[in-house]
């Protein structure tokens, strides 16, 4: 594999699924590996696959729909190099908040309204095999908010008191 610098991948309207921002051990995921999948349109999937990216495909369930192309993406935090950590923001109607290694797991249960991300490619070569692995560099996730949470947001929490 040539030792050249690949372009970063930017996906504006990303469909994110199989979220594991907590890094839980799963059938194909060792404990501590934070990851998710992002759906790719067929043309982008072909280009990325030809460039060596780890593009996966699930065959169509019926002949009326196309196969599902997706890219596994890792979320890697490094205490030794914090300036290289991904910048992941959760966006609501009122603010944006930078998430870190301790709270990024809240994205596992959040309902995404919109997501966009920039991915760093990492070219690897081991034992005669090579490829390109995807790591989050920056990500903005707009979440769906509960109407009641919005309505009562300005009221401070208090201690329980008997009112009668």
C-alpha cells in the first residue's frame, strides 16, 4: 500500500445505526471498542470500497430494494493525546454540548434527528493484508427532545416536601 495521505470523509446527512458509544462487549465487538455504522449510498460505497475502506454490505431482503451498504466507524479516545480525541457534540434546540469519554454513551439511547460527521481514514497493513479503517474526527448529532422536558426545563429541581 502506498504511504499517501487519504482525504477525510464528510457525511452531512448521516444515518447512524448499531450504536455502541459505550463500548460494550457484543458478539463482534470486544469490550471497550466504541463504534457505530453509517449507511452509505451505493455510489459512495463503491468509491470507498475501491479505495480500500472497510465497506460492508447486507443483501437486499427482496428484489425491490437495494442492498444496504455501510461503513463501520470507531470512536477512539486517548488519554495520552487528548488533542486527538474526537469532537462529538450533542445538539438540542437550545444548545450544543461537547461530549467526552465519560458521557458519550448517552448517544446509544438518544433518538437522532440529524447527524453529520467527518471521519479520519487510517491506512493499515498487517500480514500482507491492508485496508482503511474509519475513526470519528468530528460529529454533530441533533437529537429529538421530549416536549415535556422542553416545557419544564427552566424550573429548578428541588427536594421533596410534603405540601399538605
